[in-house]
C-alpha cells in the first residue's frame, strides 16, 4: 500500500510525469529511420550489421530487466531510473564519435551505444508501470493505457522531426541530442518518483529460493512470440515501407520525407487509440479473454500486409496501420495478465522477468528479420516471418487461457 495522503493527491502528477518520460524516451521507437541514412553515409548494403544494435541492446536489456526489477522492489523507482539516466548520457557521447571513422570501426561504437541503451527501456518498464498499477489499483487498465500511450505518441511526435533533424544536423548529432534529452527527462522522473514510498509487509517478499509459478513461465512463451512478431515489424518498418514504395515506383525523396513520416506518424496515433481500446475491452470482457483475442487480430493484420502488397501502397499502409492499432494493446494486456493471474505480490520482479522475455524476443527478432531479408533480398519475407510468429503466439495463448488450471496443477 502506498503511504500517506500526499500520494493520493499527487498521483495524477506522477501519471503525467511517467507519460512525459516515456513520450520523450520513445524516440527509440523510430530507430529504423536512421538505418537508411547510415547505409548511405557508410555506403554499406548489409542491414544485419546495423540491426545488431538492437540485438545487443536487447541482450543487455534481457539480463538487466530482472536486476532492475528486484532493485525497484527493494529500493523504489529512483535508483533504476538514475542508472538509466547515466547510460543514456554515455550512449550519447559514444554515438557522437561515430562520424570520424569508417563503418568497420564505427560499428563498435554503435554496438557499445546499443549496450548502454539496453538499460533504458527495462528501467522505465519495471519502475513506471508497477508504480502506476499500485497508485491506481482500482482502475489500472486506463492508467496504464495513458502511460503507455507515450510510446505511441512518440512515433507521431518523432517520426516527422527526426528526418528534419538529420537533414538540418546529421544522423550522429541527432542521435546524441535525442539521447541527452531523454536522459534529462528520465532524471526528472527519478527525482519526482523518489518521493513515492511503497510500504511492503514481510509477507510480500518472496524468498530467493521460492520457485516461479509454472503458469507464469508458460505464459511467457506466447508473450515472447507475439513480441518477436511486433518487434520484427517495428525494427524494419522504415525499410519495409521503402521497399513497398519502390515496388510502386515512388520517388526516393517522396518516400523519405512524405511516406515514412506519414505512415509512422499515423501508426503512433493508432497505437495510442489501440491502447485505450484494448484497455476498455479488457475491462469489459476480462483480461484473460482479451489476451488471445488481441493476438488473433494482430495475426490477421500481419497477413493482410502481405496479401495487399500487390494492390497498391495505400492498401499496404492501411494494413500496417491496422497492425499498429492492434500492437497498441499489447503492452496493456501483458501488464495486466501478470497481476490478474498472480496478484500484485513482487510485481516488479515478475514484470522484470516478463520484460526479460520481451527483450529475448528483441534479440531474435531483429537478427532473424535482418538475416531473412539479406538471404532473400526482400523485406516481405521478414513480414511473412512476423506473421508466422504472431500465429504461433495466438495458438499458444489460447491454450494457456483454456488450460491454465491444468497447467498450474502439473
């Protein structure tokens, strides 16, 4: 229970601070915009070597998530957020120096920056989300939807700004500037959230020897596959749109300055709408029913991207928008599945482990998606791989919901 009347009066301020932090830090949702500029700057054609940034970032995030989650349970929000602040600052300076070297040397700075960035997302997930769930214990769905909308609004905010910043500055200065801005906002959030004191009774502390529930482990499997599907699309969304546009003979300048900002910008707004929509759906029909239903709609939307790819670029972009509308509900449902099935005890630890599962998918998805594209020469095969992952997640999630009691008793 949160102590003191102060938290009750200020909880909406904490909500807005969390939203602002995720919104400012959410520029990384548009990291794929930088790919084409890096390819042109270094004159390389291997997309996999660039996307290794995400792979390395995800490896670090996977291992840091549980640590940061336990740190949150023991120390509160401030410590994990301050760690993220320092890492964000350091990554800004590392990326800045990439301009002075060829790709065979710059890529190591790129990867180091990715490793440092691997502390940022987990720190935000395991601090802001459980804090909001605890503060708004009676209506966590809507509160989480508001906070998570920061990620989606970030796509709309940053997708038109990043190309303009790159043209006005350069890709390296832009990356450094965005990282420093994010670090400052995370530090502010850490300072504000340090005022929140969470009182925990001894009964709420799981001993290190206590095993993780078997159902929890099984639940992570569909979460892994749907996250891999979504991350695979999001990691390559800009080059995917470029490939589809080129197939319809659209001018390169128009692609980079019009179609990509438009597609990604609208996708961000639709994700925001999707977050609130699925928060409402979960409240009406229950989180456990919404869980596989969301996955099914994501699967349908992903296959639609492929099936409409011969009709026209407008049809493809509409299918992409539909996929992002469904993607908006993914974090909300995932965040609510855990307390629905396992309660709020050690929520930071369990969400940290869940984030590790998502980060594990973040390792596989960009790497596999890049390899598939490099082997076939087409990003449409990356989309097809994403669709198959989504279908598999839907099947497993349905099994988990229908047979959860039997799984628990095994």
